[in-house]
C-alpha cells in the first residue's frame, strides 16, 4: 500500500479514542479545495513510507493507542487495503476508514468481513453537481451505493462536507442533508483557505460562523445529529 504519511498520535480523528492516522497516496477525485495535493497529484508524491516499519511502530504502541485511522488520498484505491487492515486487527486496533465513497464494492467487502469499526465518508455536493466539485465525472451511482451501504451497516459512521463559499449554495446543503436523510451524524466542515489543489481556491472565502449555524439548522431537518467542525 502506498503510504504517504503518518500522524503518530491524534485525539480528534477517531471519536473518543487515541489514534494514529495513516495517509495513503492517490485519489481519483481532483477536488478544487483539497488541502492535501501531495497525496493526490502523482508529481507531488514523496517516497512511500515502509509498511513494515509502520506496523512495527503500531505494534510497539498497542498499549498507548486505541485505533488506527486510514485516510488519504483515497484508501479504497489500494488493492492491499483489506490485507493491511487485517494486520491492524491482528494487533487488536479499532479501525476507522476515511473515504470519498468511490468504491462501494471495497466498502462492502470491509463491512462484510467486520474489518471496520467506524467509517467517515466525504459528501462533496448534491449528486447532480458532483463533478463541479471533484473536477471529474465518474458517475454518481457509486456515491449513492456507498451511502446506502454505510447507512445500512451496523457500525458507527459519519458523513461530512467541506463547505466553500461561491462553490456551495444554501440549496446544496439542503440537498446533501436530504441525500443522507436519517443519518446518525453529519459534520459540516468550514473551509480553510490555505494550500489547495487548485491554487485559485486558496483565495476563496469560507462561510461565516452565522451562515454555518444556519446550514446546521437546515441539516437537522433531515439528519439526527449535525455538528460544525
């Protein structure tokens, strides 16, 4: 598995658990506002970290860490993701997957094998305007399938959307919340204009706290819980 980085300790990436975060290289989406271009664009990839060294580190930290979060990039692009997670489970770690939902078959396989304890899926836009955000048209049936799989699973999950002014509208937020109607948790993430995959977006504005609060209220018409991050 191509691993582009590791955060050795985190208190925020897995709810109420101490975790290490592993970042995989590669993603089929080219979201304008992505803040990890070094994990998306081939020409920005660094030499991958050694998987054996990472597993050895995690073995030594078994009594200090509760979980491992696999993020990216997009982890489900990697054919050896399943075997890697099995190694984490052999070390008795909880495993959380961060995904964009592009590979529902992989998500189903992981759920069926009981290899995941938590899933976080990024919801980019209403289905009809997904390509506007991702900058690539891969069809939206895959996204809908992943939503259905996650919501029908018996594991903890969250959906989350990064909201960018002049890219997302008030109607977009309503449509996204409706798309995951009755979801247990929806996170609205405030855009932070720093390093972005599309350099022009580093100058885009974030919604105000007041606007984010209104979006939260709107979303609660459809989902059970909605937080702002």
